[in-house]
C-alpha cells in the first residue's frame, strides 16, 4: 500500500499526505491506511479525523490517546481551518458563494442536500477555470458532515471528476479529484498551519503547473472567509 509523504512530525501527532484511493479504515479488500502506517512506523496511531477513500491530502494522526482526545475535540468544536481542492468538468452555477443546507441520507450510503436549515452543512467555494472544460474549485467547509464537499458541489451542478458515487455517468478519470490542501489548528497554545499540494492526478499536476493554485492562495481569498489559523498574518508556519 502506498503510504504517501510525511508532512510534519510532533511528539504528540503527525501530518501525512494521504494518497487517493486508500481507505483510512480496514475494508473488505485491504488493510486500512492507519493500520498500515502504524505498522510501517512501528507505533500505534489514532485517527483524529477522516478523509474519504477517494480523497488525498492532509491527514492528522495522534501518537497517544491524550492527544487524540484533545485534537478530536478541536474538530468537534469546529476550531480547525480547512481548505480543499476539487476539479470538475462542469461549471458550477456560480463562480463563488456559500452552499448551505441540511444533509439527509440517500440510497446505498450516499447523501443529499436539502433546503432545510435545522443543522446545515455549510461550504464556501471559489471556481477557477484552468483548462478547456476543467474547473478548479477551492472549498472551505465550515462544518464537517460526511461527504459534505462532494454533495455540495453536486448540488451546485459541478460534481467532482472521478466521483462515481455522485456522478455515475462521469468520464473515466485517473482518480477522484478531491484533495485536502491546507489545515490549521491550535494545540497546547500553539498555532499550526500546513499545506500539501496534490502529488497524483494528471489534472492536479496540470493545475499546479499553470499556477492556478497561486490564484486561489490565502492572500487572494475573500476577506469575509474566516481563516484565523491559515491566514499568514496570524498563523505559525510549519
């Protein structure tokens, strides 16, 4: 199993760049990513949050139970800044905005966005065209619902390329194009922020080469986006 690169190592946690197509938990066909990484490092690791199997990018793992509880609390209390990159071969209905609504379970493990507002999933996004027929979408989830970004972009008319669950008739793709790009959090009174660019996917590599990532970097984001841990003026660099 491909384990991806180590981004940062702390006495209490590690950050890794998880590959796409690898489940964090054990499934019917293969050992889970966390188990394989624990085995490779010869140490127990605790999953603090999860990424879908198709999603690559920054994954935070604790090295002891005390740290796991503290860091999991940060995610539960929404004290974490996250930015994701997605690619779609469709244009969203808007170039930027907020996607908000309640999420309800659908068939076969899928979810759908509704017009309800009792406990809404909320995702801010900006779309940048970088090649004919392809759009890079920067997503800033303010909540942490299952499949939130995948469902949000589908509702906006721009399902993620390679996401067979939410676009079963999509063109054949070399991967699911969703990547956990930047992550910021506080731990023991220190601020940490990290960035890991995609390492796989022909279109992600093309988007990086064309410089489109710089067009959606932190300095160019709308000022109303609340990113206290990721904005350079307030965050400690790794």
